[in-house]
C-alpha cells in the first residue's frame, strides 16, 4: 500500500485482505476441523473434545472390512497409476514431437476423461465391461481408473516437455545412441518431475474414485472411498473421521512432493 | 524396460488370479447391517463348520442391475442372494434366478405359504413400522394418522425414499383400512390420493435410504418419528436407546433366498439354503434379530419372550398389513419412477 | 533455393529432398506410433463404453428377443384395423416360447413403459394361453377384451422397431402419441426438463460464487511477493489434493443439525433452534463451491501472474481513480482466465453426483443422480442412457467452446 493512499483506499485494502482471509479459511477449515475429531474419545462428532483417544484408529485398523478396502485400494490405485503413467508419458512424447493432422482432436479425446461426467463414464463402462466380461474384476477396475488418470499425466508431461531442449536428444542420437537409450538416459531424467507429478495425480484420482467403483466392483473389491461412501451415507462415525485424517495426511504428503518437484524443475530450468 | 513389462504382466496376472481364487467359496449376498450380523451368527458360521463349504459374505442395496448384468453376460460371481418379494418374482420371470428343487429344501408344508415359490425360499418375516423416541415425545403416537398430525406431534419425520410402503402408509393415514389398501392403490384415483396425502407432509419429511439411518436420527432427535425396520429399532433398544415400535399399521414382508442363474456352485448353494432354513438355525437368527422365522418348527422352538417381539407374534399382527408382492411386481417400476420425480420436485 | 535443394543428391544417389521427406514421414509415423497405444487403450476403456451408452439410448431390443415372430408378423400392419389371425397366432407361439426361455419379463417390462398395466395383461394371457389353431384371435380376445383394442397393438408395433426415440423423447418430457406425432407428456409426469434446468442452475450459481470468491484470492496470490504467495497457495492446493469424500464428510460434520456450526451458534446464543444447513440446497452450494473453488483460482492466478502491474500504474498516474483503473484496465486483461475458470467449473459442476447425493435433499439432485437411479434401481437402462447422452452432449459442446478459447489463447501467446 502506498503511503499516500486515501482513507477509502486504506479501508478497502484491509477489507480486501479480510475477504481473502475468510475465503482461505473456508477452503481449509473443513479439512482441519475433522482431524481432531478422529482423536476424540467421545463418539459424538462435536466440539469441545472430551479427551484424547486412539480407539477409533484401533477400530479402523482392527476392522476386517476397512482393511479389505484399504488392501483393494492399494491393489487398484498403484496398478492404475503405472498403466496411466506408461501410456500417458509415451503419448505425451509423441504429441510434442511435431504436428500431424487431427492432433487437436486426438488431444481433446485424450483429455476428455477429465471432463465427461463421471456417472456417464461409470454407466458406459458398466454396460461395456459386462459385455466383455470385465465386470467385477480387478482388471476392469484398474483399466477404468487408469483411463481416468491419463489426462493428468498427459497434461503435466506435455507441459514439462515444452521446456525440454530437443537438441539434447539429437546430440545423443548423433553420438550413436539408439532411440530407447536416448529416451531412458536423456529425456526421461529431465522430464521426470513432470512424469512423477502426473503419476501422483493419477494415483490421487484412483485413490479418491468412488462412482466408477460403485458400478464396476464386486462386494469383495470394495475400495477405501467406496467403504467411506457407504459410511458417510449411513452414519458419519469417528472411524470415518480417522479414515479422513489418514487421507488428509496422504494428500499433504503428495502436495509437498509436488511442491518439491516444482521447485526442482524450476531450478533445473534456471540452470539450463 | 523388459524388466518393467514383466513386472506389469506379473501384476496384472496376479490381479486376475485374485479374482479367480474366490470361485471355490460360496458367495452369499445380503442387505448388510444388523441383519447380516445375525445371519453370520445363525447361518454363515455354522455352515462353515459343517465342512460343506465356506461362505463369503457380501452385501448390496437390492439393485437388480448387477444381477442382470452378470446373468446377461454369463459372468457370475455371486451365488446365493437375499431378495425381496417383487424382485424375486420379476427376476424369476426374467430368468435371472435358478428354479429351486424343493425336494432338497425340506417339507414344503413346514413353511409359511409365502415362503415357498419357484425360485425362492423365504428366510424371515420382517416389518416396516412406525418408530419413535419415547424420550422426546410426550405423547405416544399410535397410528399413521398421528404420524401425519404435525400439530400435536411437531417435528420432522423420517420416511424411506421410495414408493414401496410409503404410499401404503399415506393411505393408512388417510383412513383406508389395512385390508383395502391395495384395492385402493390399484386404481388411478387411489394413487393420486396417496400422493396428495404425501404432499401434505412433504415439508416435514426427511428421507432415509439406509436402514441404519432411522434409529440414529431418532436417537439424535433429528426426527421425532420415522418409518423403520423393526430389527434395526430392536438393535438400538439393545444399546439402551428408548425407541419404541408401533405395530399398528406396520407392513410385513418376507425376504427370500434365491440362486443366481448360472451360479458355479449351485449344489453348494442348495445345501446352504436347506441348512439355513432348518428350524434350529432360524431359531438362532430370530434370537439375534427380531425377524420372524418362515419355518413353523422354528417358531415352536422360540422362547415366548423372543417370540412376542417378532412381527409374526399374534398381538403384533393386529392392524398390520401384508405387503402385496403382486401389486409391486406390476406397478413397482412405474410408481418408483413417479415417486422419484415427485420427491425431486419442489 | 528450392531448386538448388532439389538438385542436391545424397551419398547413395537419392535426392536429398526425397530423403528429407522420407525422414519426416518416418518421424511423423513414429509420433503416431507413440500415441497409438494410449489411443487404443482409451478407445477400449473410455470411448467404446460411452459409445455403448449412447447406442443404448436408442436401442430397442426387448421385443425382438422376447416376441420375434409377433414383431415380424406386425411388420406390414397398417395400424388402422385389428391385426389378422396370423399375428395372434405368432403372439401365442412367442409367449409360449418366452415362458420357457424366461424372456417374458423383458417383454412385459418394455410394454409396460408404453402402456401402464400392459404387463398384467400379458401375464393374464400367458396363464390362459389358447391353442394356436383356427379362431385364435377370438380366443385371445376372450381372455381379455383389451386384446381387441388397437391401442395395445400399436404399442407392440412401437416397441417392436429396431431403434426407438422413446427414451430420448422421455428425457425431455415428450412422447410419440397414438397418431405418431410427438407431443409433450402431461404435467404430472413431466420431470426431466426440470431436472436439466436445475442441473444448469446449480452449476451456474456454483460458478458465480466460485468466481466471486476466487477472483480476490487469485488477485492476492498474483500480487503478493513470492514467499507469502507460495505459502498461501498451499492453502488453495491442500483442499485440491484432499479427497472429495473427505471434504464432503467434513461439511456434513460441520453443518448437520447436531453439528459443529449449529453447536457453536447455539453456544454463542445467536440462535435457539438448530438451523437446517445440510441435506438441502444450501449445503449443496457450500460443499460444491468449496470443492470447485481451486479450479477457478488456479487458471485465474496463472493469467493474473502474466499481467504487468505497469498498466494500472500508468492509468492511475494519468489521473484515473484506482478503482476505475482496476475495473477498466486490469479486469479486461483477466477475461481469458475468467472465461477458462468459469467454463471449467461449470463443466465439472453439471456432472456432479456424489456431493449432491450426500449433502442434498431429494429436490437437489442433478441429472447424474437420475442416470444412476435408472441404472441401478429400476434397471431402465434405456432411460439412464438417454439422460446420460443428453448430459454428455451438453458437456461436449461446452468442452468444445473451452477448447476453442484455450487454443486461441495459446495462439495469442505464440504470437
């Protein structure tokens, strides 16, 4: 703020900051409010807290259903991430190599899983997978989740590739490196931050996915979000708060990793 | 790179194998909740002990979509299924369920008549009734007319978000005798009448979808009265909640065992159904949750104290009404659709 | 230059120009080969499934499977006079077979969509199925006189076509009447136009709120020095990375009648009775704006980051009031970001299902809910597909607009 600001400008300046503060509070408050409740000894989800207790965590880790859901999520999400990242990175490299007819359309199709309403994807997959026998299988669930994660990989890897100097590949090739060696020894290390953040996005997408899972998974393939959905629908117990806390910790970890990757990438570019 | 592809192939094949291992078990799908817990104690665990097979329990919300998709594509991962009457009849007509060989299921005459059908064997009799929190209401409601009376009983009411039972309750509240409910509902005017009665109460209704919700809402004071499954209320009573059931105007119905068409474990499924419907096992079930046995011998085995809490106890049947499977088979889809549109309108 | 290049020849005697073209083609082919696996993968696990859904919205297979002979016999029927003896005979044959093959349910479900009560009419006939010989027509009509009415036969003819507009029309509250004309359904049956209207309305309100709340925050983030800005950015990104279910659950805990917010307000003496803040439209808005706000802030931020503060300063130094300068000079430069953010939020909002299902009441449900309802609950897959197809079309149109905006932006940037 300039020292010569008028009183109205001063008031506005502070009012503006207060508004922004309130919006930011609105963004984080719900997330922060649920964490302490998971350590509450009472079974009521209200403040003030009645005492510290780990009983809800014990209940979570001791519950067969929650553990099965966790196991299923840990089968599906990493597999979907690997699929989405491999296909997505390869395609992103292809997309940035140059122009070809229909490129815009291809790009639009590759990104579309992000915008098509999830229920439509779920019902479509449900009909289609029923026809080809992939309903109620892990394979079907993994394929579906991978498709949903692909756009994020494409977007982040293409963005990173935009800053990649293709002369490096040319130099490596001219020195006699076969294309695969060029990719793994030169390109990949440089675009790795983009690939990893794409993979993180894909993982988060799958790990948070509930609608497609509701339609495609058999009762024994319930994932963590699906189990949570059922719980929220019936009764928000402190166990839900503790699952929520675990998921929040996970998202904080992912966020920090992303931030670290971004800074590393900026540094690399600054150096280049 | 080769390494990675191998790893990937390994992961995919491991995932596929994980799906296949379960084929040796008998997948029994129920509606979950308190009833599933009672089934586990009365049917699943004892069946496991017989050595005939191992029950893999699962749950669903009564959607036939999954069953239809499984049967149509011959990709069957469920074996035994708990269904309600209309779904049983419709599914049987659409070829979703196996026809049962009653010679393996015991003497037909030992069961209540509704329990014996082409594709299904009745498991238990349950009831949807008016429930209220005795701690929150000064005066006890005694009928659905009281449920609609917001002047003397102010506060929100819980009703299941669906046409089935809700329309019947509306007509009962409007003064239709239990015996005439389906006659009235069978006419166009009757349906209009039911929806009109519901219009009156609409602003005061909080709709529930899961059976666990009514007891919670009642206990927390979110609603003063609610329709509820009698077994859920009994479970809440056991936890010390002061919830009461009004049997007058309750609607009772049967849940049935059925076998998914094309089940790979049909023989084991038949054995399971026969086992679960034995008098001694149904008795244990009724002791765990107050749902009435379909096997008359089981009723005889029950402690009179347990028996008096069941929907099938003679004193509880006064003013009660049996659901009409025939009516809901015929009109169910149309009315559910209309109800959904009605509920969604302002 | 070109001619000179053409005359150049490589070591192996091939003209250089040709070689270059070959190399370029190989390069392009390689690019395509790299995209192909993903493209095929998405074709299988995304495009084809959605195609299946769209096809199901016009597919009409039930009678073809359950009553094939009747449908064939009705092929040349003029719809004006009662069908002849062979049609009745075909119906009786079909019904007998349908009963054996358990396909009767299919036919009665489909016909009941056309006329309520058709299913019981069919069941009644199956119970008293007459022999196929001469006089079968009268025998069938004797079972129930409705078989002598044209209405029912026209319904069979309508339901027997290979493709049908029934579901798509019904999704916009229309139908084909007896005479074959399209008319709107009676008011008490109309529902889906309202649902579409509500879906767009909720999405619009959510978008406007997200813009109103997101704009100042994006501006703050873009104008603060990078240290504090990065710190505040984490507050925006944390909810972005947090599971949608966690956030929805948190809102229920905060807003429900025995929840934290009501408890706090009662404790402070602001209100006596708890307010209804969730399981209604208010709850839907609060939760959806919360979930979609980062999608507004991030594009706005990236556009604002590129705006030089010099323009506003210049306007102010030329005598413009700071508010006027902001409005006339700064805001127009953010239009691209505003449009991108709004479209993105709107597109995502119209497809919402989980959040309204968990924090809304029955009259707050959007199109997606009905798609799921018809798929799972009533197994009316034609109807689910029709509603889904219309929602998909709306989304894709908006997505195309978004793509146009984004690409013209990118072009500008390149220039």
